[in-house]
């Protein structure tokens, strides 16, 4: 297994709809393993394949001890919404904002062995499923913002402060990627961030 580099805002892969997985190959097995290791290394709550530069419909998750992956996910959402909670994104470091999400989500897909997967979730896990599936459609959480929250996020993105935070995050993760084979602890793993910093 290996820790993979995480793509950040501006990379075209994050704005491209990922393709269905049509062949459960050894490469898919390896990708799932690497994504799980990468997510753990950065103490993430979720990770979608485009975030590591792969345009395939796969995501991993780890919320409150519920950990796994889904290939070719399809969501069935409730009609009502949960209270807005702050979200952030591993691909948009240093920014978080309240995002509206459906109260309950059922995700259906397959696992890396081709077995059916069906999970129904509420709260943070439902939020994670929706956030990661957005990634597979080329949507970032900042696209879900409106009004003052959107203006604030866009202002931050244009600021030198964001550029500095992004560079620092990328440099920090680069050390983790470089040390992945020796299993040395990375600086990125020194403290679990909040949900708003970990998707």
C-alpha cells in the first residue's frame, strides 16, 4: 500500500465527472487499499478517487468507527434535510462552511470484490456519502454554498492567506508521501482535525 498525493483546487480532475468502474481488477484493489491508507494518514473522514487523481467512481469513508469503501455509488436521499454543519475538504485546505445536506442517505454500489453494498446513514455519515459522491460528479462543497457563506469562501480563495495555507498543506503532505514506504509518522497525522477539515 502507499500514501497518495491529494489534488487541490485548480486541478481539472476535481471538476471532471468520474467514470464507472467496469472491471474489478487488481489495480482497483490496489487503489482502494491506497485510498484507505491515504485517508488514514491525513486523518480524513472520506476520500474520493478524483482527489488522488483517478477519475473513477470510488470513495472511502471513516466516520465514528464506520469505515469502508463503495464503488459506483448511487445515492437515494430523503426529502428532508439535516441541520447545517460545517464541512471542509482535503482538496480545499483551510476553508470550511455550513453546508445543507439531506437528513438520510442510502448508498448502493459494490465493494472491491464485486459484492453488493448498501448502507443507510444519517448525520455525519450521510453527510460524508453526499460530499464524496459530489466529488465523483466534479462538485466541491464550496459549490453548495450560497449568500454570505459563498461570498466569504470566494473571498478567502482569492486571498494570499489561502494560497499560503494551500502551499503549507501540500508541502506537509509531500513529506508523508515521501515517507510512506518507511511507515514513518507524518506531520499530517499529528492531530485529527474536525469533520470540517477532513473530507
